[in-house]
């Protein structure tokens, strides 16, 4: 049985079980939208006139693999079903209407309302449809199916009211547009532009969640342009705005447009996409013009610090933040590769990039946005050559685990000295020689001779 048939059967079972207990259940929101456009279900949302307690008992009767409370105050009960090799989460919410208190984004929920009221509280028409699980009837009071066919994102009712209730919906409009390949309906877009500043009241975690999906979408550049044009970028990642006023060079419009092309050139890997988005964020702070030429000395290091601040401010997890910042800080290293580089130089690059070496090389390839095919081909050839050298070296040795032949304890015992900076200095010099191929990683005897020579030289100089 296919996953689609298994899901259809499960929905029929659920509809029948709710009806057997005197209640109605409806597929609702994004689940209906995705079903109508043939988009695979990642999860299933239902709404019902049953109370949360009644819903829990009804779901238990359908034999789920697990039951859980999503949130008692929102009236949502979850169930887990194993459909073949796929796990499916079904969340069922009691009909509700919401009222937002001034200055708060936490809705006060009223249960026991009608399906019509439940749909009226939703954000966009394409998310405000329901399908009766028992009869298959589509309930579409706001023209959501028509908007699906027209490929547009339109607010339910007055857009100003919907965004006033929850300003995050403005970011969600952009995210839906780029995920689905839709346009934002003009009146809805106008309301976003007029109310963009309200986004500042939304928690950074919620903002980041939508930004992550926009950045990883099939059309990240289009989403970022929309954020800029509608005024949302100023209240989400304002550090990107100066890029629009910074010339990238004589043939490029501005650094922002270059950045969007770099993002477009990368795969939908969130870490790589964020690194592409922020790789030149330090340029406006470092721009200098000499003899009519534009330069950005040290922009990668400034950008590394800014990337760390931006992502920390968005409450991104620490690992993602550090990996993106490291890629931003290193991107010029890979961009400047020449065949004349020594193996030691390549080993240092590999060691510093670590598990993100592949991402660094992909970023370097994406960073060439010239409209000249010859220049693009040359850049790809350069990256391919570096990638090949890295692969050859990696096949011969484990770069990540190369270290000084002598550790700190051995050095202290050898010289009868207490701990101090001198240990790190000697270990670093020995490791440099290992990376340059001038000293074997297991040659402790020669390493000891070198260490003694350096200590003697330092004492003589002192």
C-alpha cells in the first residue's frame, strides 16, 4: 500500500470514529492546502467540535502508536501513527476563536465556537479551508481554492487586522510565497509594508524560525528581496540593509544583489545558505576606494564577528552560529587558492575548516557571480583543483588528528619547567612542521631535538 493510500484510509477511520461519537472532524489549514496542490503531507492538522478530553478518547480508540498533549490551553491533542516506514503526527484541535490582548501575542482561546469562526481566525485564505473527513466536502468561505489556483497569498478578511493580531504573519506571508512559488496579493503586501515595524514586538526565536525557512526555500533570493522591499528586513536582519548602498565593484550593482546571487548558487543547506547570506556582511564597514578601485580589506574577519552577533541575536543554536561564522571568516582563504600553494597551506585550510570543508569549497564556487562565462568557468576550475588536492591529502592522512609529536607533559618533563605559554609555542611550531611535511607526526626523537634547540636559542637570546 502506498503512503498516500495509507493516509487516506487513516483519515477515513478518524472521520468515522469522530462521527460514531457524535462529532465532526475536518482536515484543516495547511493540510488541505497541500492536499489540493499535491504537496506531500509532513503532518496532519484536524479541527473538531469535540472537546480536548473527548478528542483524546476518540483518538485512543483508533489504535495510535502514541498520544500526547500539544497544549491544553490551545485544546490540541496529538497522536502518532506508523504508516509503513513513515511516522505521521496527527494534531487535533477543538474549534476555537481567538482574541489578542493589547501588547500581547498570546491569544485567549475560546472553545466550542463554530467551524466558520475557527476558519475566520486563520491567517491566509489558502490556510483557511477545511475538508470534512466523513463526506469529503470542502469548506472554503474565503476563496482559498481560488487563490491557490491563482498562486497568490492573500490575508483572510482585512490584512491589517490579521497582521495586527500577530505580526509574525507578515514573515509567514513571505515564507509561503517562496516555498510555494506564489505572489503576495497587492493589498496584503501593502498592509505588510505599512505595518512592518510591528515585527519588532515578536520574539527573536519566532522570527528566526521563519527566516530559516525562507533562507532554505526553493527561492531564497526572492524571499530576501521581498523582505527588503516590504520593510521587514529592517526589523529582522537590519545588518544586511547597508549592503544595498555599497558598490561591489565597477560591474556589479551592489553587494546586496551580489549576495543574493551567491545565495541562489548554493544548495538548500541552512548552514551554507546562512554563510552565503552573511559572507560579505562586513563589507560596508571596511570599504575603501583607492585610485578609483573599491576594496574591502579584512571584511571577512569583520563579517565573522557580525555573523556571530546576528545569529546569536536571533537565538540560533550555538553550533549553527559558530559554523556559519567560521565559514564567513574563512571564505576569502578558499577564494584566493592558487596551484602554487604548498601542501602545508592546503592542510592548514583543511584543518581549520574541519567538517565544513565541503561547505567552504561550495561557498567559494558560489561566490563567483560574474555574467562572464569564462570567468565563472575559471573559478569553478580553481575550486575543483582545490577540492581535488584536499581529497588527495585526506586519502593519505587524517588532517584533523595531526598534532605535535610531543605533548605538554613530555615537554615539562624534558626541560624541568612548570606549565606556561612556552609549551603552546613549542607545540605550535612542531605542529607547523608536521603540517608542512618537514616533521613526521610520530618522530618524537627529532621533535625533542628541535625543542631543545629552540629552548637553547631562547635562553641565549635572553
